[in-house]
C-alpha cells in the first residue's frame, strides 16, 4: 500500500470560534419568546340565529400568538357548545340541585380522617392468637332436592325455602376437631370461597346456609383468647354476603337498560327488586337463633335503601335492642362493634344508635366481674388481666365511631360516666384510644387522676399511661402541666418489673420527653431505660422498641452536636448487640444526619461519634452482602464524608481523609469519593494559597497526589481506576506537579491492556470496547497539553499509548480500534499547531516548548502517517460482502477527518480524500442524503478565504445514484 504523507491544516481557532458563534438578534418588547408566559385568548361566541346569519366572534387578547392548549378554554369545544345551547335557567336549576344533593350526601359519607376497619384487621389477627386446639361445628343439612321443584304459587315457594332452612338447621352435623389456628383460618377462608362459588352458581339458599352457620360460630367462646381474631374472620364472610346481596338487588333495578345511580330513592326501585329484597329479610327473620339472625340481618342492613327512606334508621335501634339478648358480655360487645361498623358504612349521621350501643354496654359492664364470667375464666385458666384486653378491639371501635366528629362535650359526658363505674380502667383506656388527641391532651391531669383511682388488678395502670402517652405524642398538653405529667407517668413506669411492660411504656413517653424537654431530661430517661433493660440482657427481646426510641430521639434532635452531647446516647446504642439490628439503627442515624445537617462540620464530638457509626456499618459488609445494601451503606458514608470540612486547615482535612481510607477500605464507592475529595482539596489549596507559602503548598499538593496514587490501585473496577488515574493526573498537572502527572498517565497507559473484553454493567455482561473508546478520547484531550518529559523524547506518552492500542486484542467484528486511531490523528493534528486550542495555567505545553520546531513537526507527521497506514489497512480488510457497509461508514468518517484536519492543498492527501469518497459510495452502501450534505458543506467552505482549493476538490467528488 502506498504511503500518504500527512500535512496538517493550520488552524485559526479564534476565527473558527467567531464563525461558529450564533448571531445575536435584537428582540423587541412584546415579541414572542419561548420563556414568555402564554396569554390565553378569551373568545365570546354569539348564538347562531335561525335566519342563517353567521356567528360573529369578539375576542380580546394581549398576544397574537395562539396557544394550542388554550383552545379548550375559548368556548368552542363540543362540551362548551352543548352547554351554551342549553336553557340557562334549567342549567342553573340542575347545578343547584346537584350541589344540594352532593352536600346532603356528604353528610352520610365517612371522610378519609376516619380510620377504616380494614386497617385494624391485620393487627387484631396478629395480636390475638392461641396455641390451643380449635373446632368448627357445621350443620350440613340433608339434601332432599326440594330446591329444584317448580312451584308456581308464591306462598308455596316461600314455604319451600323456609323448609330448606329448617332442614339445614336440623340436618346432619359435621364437626372439625383439633384444628390449629392456621387450620382454622384456612377452613374459614374455604367457607368464604364456598359462599362465593355457591352464589356464582345461583345457589342462593346454600350461600345463606353457609353464612348462618358461620355466624353461629360467634357464640362459641371455648378458646376465649382467640375470639377477637375469630370475629374478624367470620365478619369477613358476612361482609362478602352483604355485598353480594346488595349488588344482586341493585342489578335488578334496570329499566330500559339503565342502572340506578349511586344515590337513589326507593321510588326509583322497581317492584321485582323490592320483592327480592323483602324475600331476603323474610328468610333472615325465620332464623331461629338470635346471634346468626342478628349478624346476617346486620350484614344486609344497607339493602333497606331499596325499601324505604327510613328503613335503616328504623332497623338500627331494633338491632341495638336485639343485642341485649346476648348474655355473654364479650360476645355482646363484639356484636355491638359489628353493628356500629355497618352503621358507620351506611348511615354515619345516625349518631343516636351509636351512642345507645355504648350506653347499653355501660349498663352491662358489671357483668365482666360477675360470677358467670369469672367461672368461665377459671375453667379456661385465663387470668383477668389477660381477659380484659380481649374487649379492647371492640370497645376501641365503638368509641371511634362515637367520637368521630363528636363535640368535646361528649368526651366530658363519657368521662363522667366512667367515673361512676368501679373498675373502669378498660373503659378509660378505650376513651383515650378513641377520642381526638387534642381533647385528651387538654384534660391530661384529669385522666391521670382517674388512672390513679383505677384498680390495678384488672387492667394494669401502665397500659393506661401508655394510651395517654400516645395521645400526648400527637397533641400538646397545657405548658404548665407538662413536667408534672412526665413525673406522674414516670413514677409508674420506672416501678415496672417486667422488662417488656416497661419498654412498651417507655417507648411512648420518650417521644413526649423529646418533644417538650431538654437534653437533660432525655438523658435521664435514656439512663433509666439502660438501667431496666441491661440486667439479664433483657434488651435482646426488645430490639423493635429500642429502635423506635432511637428514631424518636433523632427525629427531635437535628443538631447532632447536642445529640451526641447526651451522655447516655452512645451507651444506649451499645445495647444493640445483634449486628443486623445495630446496622439498621446506624443507617437511621446517618439518614437523619444527611437530611438535616445543613452546614459542613468539624465538631470533634460529631466526627468521633459518626466515624464510629459509619465504621459499624462498614464492618458489616461481607461476601454475602447484597450489592444494593453496599450501595446504600456507601451512600450514607459518603454523605458524612462530604459534610466534613476543616476550613483552611487543609492538613487536618487530609488527615481525616487518611483515617477514613483506613476505616472504609471495603467499600469501593467510598474510596472513590475520598479520591475525588482529595483531588478537590488539592485544587482548593492551590487556589486559596496562591502566592503564599508556595513551597509548603507544593508539598501539601504532592501529599494529596500521593494519596490518590496509592489509593487507586486498591479499587476493583478497571474503568474506575482508569478514569481516576486520568482525573488525578489532570489535577496534578493543574498544580504544576508534572512528574506526578506523568506517573498517573503512565499508570493509566499500562492499565489499558488489562481491560477485559466483557464488563459487568448493572448485573449484565456487556462488551467493553465502547467504554474504552470513550476513555481514550478523554485521555487524548488531556495529552494535547501534557509537555514532553526532557528525558523521554518527543511525544513519549503518545507513542506509549499507540503501542498499547496496537497490541490490544480487538474484536474482529469491531471498528473501535480504527475510531481510536482517527481520534489519535485529530490529536496529532492539534499538536502540530503553532498555538494550542487550550492550556493549563503555568504549564508550558509542547507549543511553547518546541515553538513550531521542524524536527518536532516531522516526528508528528511520521506518527500521523503510521496511524493513517493502520486505518487504510483496516479499510482494505473490510472488502467483503458482509463488511461493505462498515467499510463505507468508516471511509466517509476518515474522509471527514482529513477534510477537517488535513491540508488538502497536498496533492497526495487530496487524492486520498477523493479515493475515500469513491470508496464510501462503492457497492451502494452510502447514505445518499449524508453524501449530498457533505458535498454542500465542501462547496460552502470553498468560498471562504484560503479555501479556494476546495473548489477543485468538490468537482472531483461525484454523487452516485442507486439503480
């Protein structure tokens, strides 16, 4: 292959910048501008007359520009036209009626501030468990085939259905014994599914039978600790049944294929739907036993809307009175809770029934301490302190329904009624759990007085103080009472012997202490917690509560200098002996620090404490640690490192980075952050100390550079190392540390052969050549300004890099090597200029060192010719059918490089460019549009001064058409 000598084009960078600069166009006030606010045009359309007159439009606007999105506001969209054509009076009346209806409906809808039953369901199932064996008694009935008999008379049909229910109640009994809790739950879920399947197959009577039998289970208290969870499971089935019945009747209210609106009156309901609805109530009324009759009717309470406007308001008092017939107080209170739940869903405005349920319960409250209940507890071996909390879910729900949007006077009435009852701790606890925290907080001392008078044996006082503390965490008591409240509560809490009881209360009152008092009181509380939880390593069973305490403390102490001056804070952290829990606590602390620490710090108290915390997180990393976890830990530690600043005490700053490197050596992202921080420190030092103490500054900068040079090899990611070598070399060069910069660049060059063919990117293996190309292009941009070492000859680093590129094993199907050589050609062309495009302050680049020396330019041109030979040799190897498209693309790219950087007044270089042009179009693989635009550019450039020789070149570049 013939050798083509290279001649670089002389560049006038200032003139090129000037020619490429955008032309400034003066903008008059009021003209359109992309950032100018859009003015919406308001249009008024006159109604079209019947005589065929055209509509006229009057519009006012401050801008002539029409916003495409504003057209929907100009009154011409279809909906606006429809509204404009309507009768204004009728439209106003409709709007007014809709508003009144919406306001009326809003009164019967519970708002989002009401905590739904669904949010309590999971907590109840998790809390009320048992290890005892459970049983399910079901009457499966004897199938006599009566349901399939066609009976024309309605009375006979009703009689048949009633007989089916009788048959079911008197049929064969199926008993499932010795069920574990999970088996019991599975059986109930199967019954729920059976209900749905029966309904879907139009076996409505069978569905009713299932619901009746499930309701009967709520009268069984043989395993009393499990009753709240049983109530949740059974009422799920009742809810399913009630929903199915309502939707069935609702779907029957169709006249002319129209469905009832969500808010309808009984007058809108057709006779068929009403008859079906009545039939369901008749079926339920025939149920003999009280408990299933009550629950099943309550489940379809909403269906009264189809029959009468006053149906629900009439049924609720009747159902409330029905509960009086239930003798077991636990069963009755849950029945009342279900009625209140259904009532809040369908008629929350009917408060009287809710209150009546509560007052009826107060009248029967003494039954809890009667002989019947006590004998039952003795029989099951259940203590009163374990029995009374079983009432809490039901009572809490009843109180929540009563207190929803209730006036403060109702709370006063409730408190007075509770005071009149003996052993009223359970009631008092429910009152504090249900009413608004603001009401409770303002009466804190009154509640404390009532708590003191409660009997300790039935319901522990510490649970009452816990409930009070939960309210005080949400609302503030009177300022004058705050200290006394804390003292009274802590007197009771600190005397608790059971560590679990103690920590459950302390967890709540820590937040109150942090919220209203100083670090002295918080320190006292933490010390007391340590005192109670350290003996017998009780803290090991209370990590969730201890974690909660830490979160509450750091949530209120955002000033970490104050936080870490709390004497017992770090000893409190020492109680977290389990590594996984300890790390989670440390992560919480660091997240709060990163979020709230606004200014850099050098406080030794903060630094020592956070270094200890970060070290704990770092040391948890092992071979099994997930990558996501490592990234999170590194993010938190890096957030701390970024917030450490010793101002102009640069030596102290570097010492901190040295210590951090030794502590966090297992997390690569942290080491990377440290290297970037040290490089930034070196640049800042040079900037601040410019002209002062130059010898000392230079020594410090060299120390920073040495830090980076020592640290980079410890990193695993090869491209991380390459980029950091390049960046650190740039920093060294900017600080006039030329020998250190050379060392970084040589290290990067020696590392290139180690780049693997495939690298891991976000868990996927990908080819590395494109990443290597990106790095080398950045490297070439830096080498332009790196002066040659006096002992290593001309362009030593460039030659070393070219040798490495030549020896690297490239993929046969890849053209990255040639793209790199093209970039090298650009670099060498820039190096041949008399003045380089950019420089580093106080560093003499080769343009200053050689000053256009002919020997330097000759060496440069030789390298260019070598690179060109490599490019042309590669193009020759692509003369195969499967590689012709690659050949065309690379040929045009090389042509553009010569056009941009070569001196085309050289005949041989000019001829080479013509050959490349023809090569790009050979075999019809070139993009004709690109070729046309390239030729137009050449013709345009030929009109510039000193570019006339391009005119002849343009004539020699034909465009081939595809045939």
